[in-house]
C-alpha cells in the first residue's frame, strides 16, 4: 500500500526543475570556459607588452603641405 503518490503535475514540476538545473550547469560551464579563454589571452597580451616583443610601428613620412588656391 503506497504512502504517498506523485501526481502527473508533480512529476512535470520535477522534470521542469531538473531541466532548469541542467541549463544552469551548462550555462555556468560556458561562462567559466569563456572567462578562462579571456584570462589566458589577457595574460598573454600582458607578457608580450612587458617583454617588448610587440610590433614596432614603421616610421611615417612627413606631412606634405599643400598650397591653398583661392
């Protein structure tokens, strides 16, 4: 003799909450992965800038002055 029964509404609520929980877990993993990639890229950029290995810009030519005609 069953003491308690799960109704179809209760089962649907449990299924919905489990799906929401899995959605939160997957979203957290995605956010964590993106943050890790961004962190690694930032640290790499800082290392490059500190070491002086960044590109040296080529000198630009001096400006040409044009004579205005009225």
